[in-house]
């Protein structure tokens, strides 16, 4: 924005660069604040709740005990992730989440006639 420092008005700069006046003013204010008018790269993503170490530990737990439940993994590793997050992590590693179905003898409710 050297042109602004040389006396060009915001409106003239917007016409020269074919951008809106608001954009010119934002860039000028950014230059005043930070000393740079480079474009911002947005790196505001959330940090993953399950770290690489957690993934490694999940992998080891599943290999040791193939019928371990998601809740048991969360409990044993003291993860702060919810059930679905851990399930997705296991699925990315190639494991299939399988619900245990109860056999007729294990069901609590009798069948309706």
C-alpha cells in the first residue's frame, strides 16, 4: 500500500486494483496495525482431540483385546473424547465397529404373543 502513502485516496486505489473500497481500507488498517499487508492464511482449525499418541494407544489396545468396546477404550486411556470420536478414529485405522446383539436367551424382555 505504498500508493496510499504516496497520496492516493482509497477510492482511487479501489478503481486501480479493481477491488472494493472496504477491502482497500481493511488492507490499509492491517498495514498500520501489523506493518504488513500480506494476505492472512486461515489456520484456525481445532486441534484434534485424539492425538497421534492416543491413536497409537488405541491401536495397541484393540490388537491386545479384539472385543474391547469403545467405552472401555475411553476409560482405559482416560480420553476426553466422546464415543463417536473414538469410533471414527478406530474406523480410520481399518477396524469395524460391531454392535453386540443379544441372543434370545440373553434378552430381558419376553417375546409378546
